[in-house]
């Protein structure tokens, strides 16, 4: 492509770290946009990005989270498009970004399918993934879309839908157009985008990938949400019982598994996408629990 | 087709070999009453057409100056609905062509057909929606053509010939040529190919071509006026009105004088 520089936005910091890693490896200049609220709560990943040689630009506009980081990255890209490639971090943005990101993320589903067939000798009954922009979920689901495997996407319920402080676009939003994409959007009656809240930076976003909106309308995927409280409880439980500390984003998917499993036959198989590890969240969770590390 | 106020203005200017001065202000910054005063001030200073920004929470094409102005207007409760009804009030006292510059989501939420109808009824002459490419605008274009609302689309320095043709064809009133790759309020830096590129746009369009983005000084305005049919100045005026309102009139007069 002849480009010498890459930029990306990041919420939880995972995509920023991934982009910075790739840039370091290939010798490309790299700048990452991240909301100032997220810079604070994902300090570990910010440090990682800097170690990898990326410049991290704090975005202190709007809600100071993922949406505003995408706005700034798009503004940068508009300005520097001749020599910069925008490595979009989720299945969102103007076409063909949602397809590009889905296709790259689809390795998750391909790998999951191979593993489950090897281990269990059959297809799973249900897939569960958290949905912020929705890239990890789309990556898992894509491989199974043509099958009859049930799929559940879990949004951030924040402090509950009634509170208005959440990022549950399907439960609390309506159709709108943001950042070049038509999808479900948290907005007021005049079309201004509403502020969002989630304990997890990666799910704290006012809209959702358009293909998710399509699957919601077609009924292929069931979308639900987990609150901050449920996600934190799942974070604790998975850590204690399985020895895996999940990312707070992924903990939303675990929370749904905790709700669904008791209602299902013991022989059924659920695949939960642990899309991120929780190291990055340990400090943030400690702070929420009032523990000074 | 009946000539709109915008095309009449351009024809009149062309007849006397003049270029259009198109200032932009943010509706509702700092409040609607002040916007009313600013419109009459701009007209007195010799504005030919006025662009009224509609405040939006996520103005992607705008730099910090207009982002903050939008933030102030949104906080003051100014919405697309209010801007339209404001225009209908202002129409009692002025006939200057008024263009709404709005992002797409407020229009989408309002309903495109209803938006066109209400805007035209209120006396709006044209609409610029920077995040709506012509490819996605067939409904808006159809409704606007039927009602006499001009649809002004943007051409970028990176647009190829095919794109230029498409934008020119979708536009009425004038074509908005974005001076450089980037967002509003950036320092003007014209590429060497600027003249060649804008001439391509002029050839492709039966409508006039106005240039905006980065035009912030009388000198910038003068340079642009030599090559375009109209000059759009936004951030610099919005900034002046916010930071040194007492100097605004003088500044705007200087811009006007520079555009010949």
C-alpha cells in the first residue's frame, strides 16, 4: 500500500497493543488514540504500547472513551490518508472496515471449531461472546453462521438499563448513523449520541457493528446484557474456579454462561469466548473493591 | 427548474465578475439570540450566503474550534428542530441564502422527507452533510430536487475523476471543494496540484465551486478567491466570535474585502 504509518483507536488497550506490536515488528510509525478515562483504567496496556514504541494520544473530548478515540482516529486518517493506514479495531466504521475486521478476526471461530471438534468430537450447542463494537464476537460467530449452533452476544448493562448508564445498544438504543455506519445507537430524540457507561473500557461504546444489527434483526443471534455487578462476580468466579483471570469485557460473556448453564442439560456444550486476559484489569478491579495495591 | 436563492446569488455575482463570500457560524453558539444578531452582522459585512452549523455531539469533519462551538450549542439545548424553526423566524427579516451544515444522524432521526419539507418551508436554501456521501443520498437528493432545496456535496483533494463527476452530478447550488486532506480549522496548506485539481472539478460541474477548510485569514481568502467561485470561512469566524467578539466585525469586513 506504500504507507509508512499506522494509527488505531483502542478502548481496553488490547487492539492498541496488537497494532503497536505489529508496527514495531515491521518498522512502521504508530500512533494510538485512547479516551482519557480509558487511559486511566487500562494503565498497564498504555505502558505496553509505549514500550512497543507507539505514541499514545489521550482523547479528552466527549465521553473520553472509545467513541471519542474513533472520532479522533478518523480525523487523523482524513488528514494523513496519503501515507497513513487506519487499523480499525472493531467491526465498525465505513465499509469495508466491518468486513475487513470480521475476516481477520474469523481466525477465532475457525480455531474454536477445530479445537472443540478435536476435544468433544462434535459441534458446540451454544457460543457466547461479549459485544462492544463486536469484533471478537463476529470473529467467533462467523465460522458458525451457517450451522444451527445457538449464539449469544452480551452487551454491557452497566448500572442497569433503567439507570441510563450502560452500553446496551440493542436493549436501550435505536437505529442511527455514526462514524460512517448505520446500526443500533444510543442517542437522544434529536440524534445526538448519548454518553455510555461500562466497568469495561472495551464495551463502553454507543454503537455496535452493523452485522450484529443484521443478526439481531434476522434473529440469528440472541443479544442480551450483563451488568457491571454481574461481570465483576463472573470475573471473580472464573478466576477462583478455573484459574483464569478474564478481561472484564470477556467477563460479561462468562456472566451469561453462569445464567444459562444451570438451565441446560449437562451434556450440552457452551463455548465462551475469552477474548482478553484480565491482567490489564487487576488494578482497576482492586480499586473498585477499595483495595490499595 | 426554478432558480434557487443560491444559484441566483452566484449568477448575479458572476455577471459582475465577483466571488462569493460564504461565512459559517454555529447556530446556538453562544445562544440563538446572538446567532440572530450575527446573521444580520454578516449580511451587513457583505456575506453573500451564510452557512449555519447545526450542533451535533460527534462532528467528525471538524477541528477543535467547531467541536467546542457545537458542544456549547448542544449544551444550550439547540437541536436541528430548533435551528429549522429559528430559520423560519429569521426569514421575516432577511432574504440572504441560508445553508444548513449538519451531520447525517440528526437528519436521519428527523426523517429525511420531513427534514426537506420543513427546511424548505422554513426558508432554508441548501444543505451540506459532510458525512453523507452522494452514494447514500438518493432519497435526500430526490426529495430536495422536488422541493427546491440545494444539496451541496464535498469533493476532496483525493477524489478521482469518477468521484468528482459523481459529486458534481449530485450537487446543486454549488460544489464544496475541500481545500486539503483534513478537518476544519487546520492551517491552510495547498498542494501543488490544487489548481489543476480544482479546474477538473470546475469542468465536471455545471454549478459553481466554492472552497472551504483552512481558510482563516484575509490572505488565505484572497488566494482562494483567485481560483474558486466562492470562499467559505468557518473556524476562524467561529473562533473570533467566541474569543474576541468585539473584533469580529472588523475581521469579517477584511475577509470580505479580500474576496474579489
